């Protein structure tokens, strides 16, 4: 492998790592915002899996928490937009398997 090829590979890896770190920070900011928005005790029973194509994907501990979050979906979407945190059109809620 020539120097130019290895330099290009290093640049690609560094850019990927930079993008991954930026996405992780974004997800952490969204989680902190949702923790403030969601009522207790719902706010301690979810994790963020991803945000992609206008869809926020959450995971909950049980079907009961998933139902509560789905019920709050319109309010969550509005609150996230009002806080200029995130503009999403849908929230998907998945349930963590035991």
C-alpha cells in the first residue's frame, strides 16, 4: 500500500470517527431534552436508538412504557421542535427484550 493510499484510508477513518462522535453527541442532547420533557417516571424508562429520515427511534423497558410514550408522541414532537432540538415527523418505540 502506497503512502497516498494509506493517507486516504486514515482520512476516511478519521472522518467516520468524527461523524460518529457528532451523532453520539446529538443523541445525548436529545435524550437530555426528552428526559426534561417526559413526565416522571416515564423519563427514566427509555433510551434513544437513533434519529434518521425524520424518525426518532426510542427503546423502552416494557410495553407499558412504550404505550405511555406513544400516547405522548404528538406532544414530544411539538416540544422538540419548539426547543429547536429536533424536527421529526414520527417517533418509533421499540421494546427491549428481556
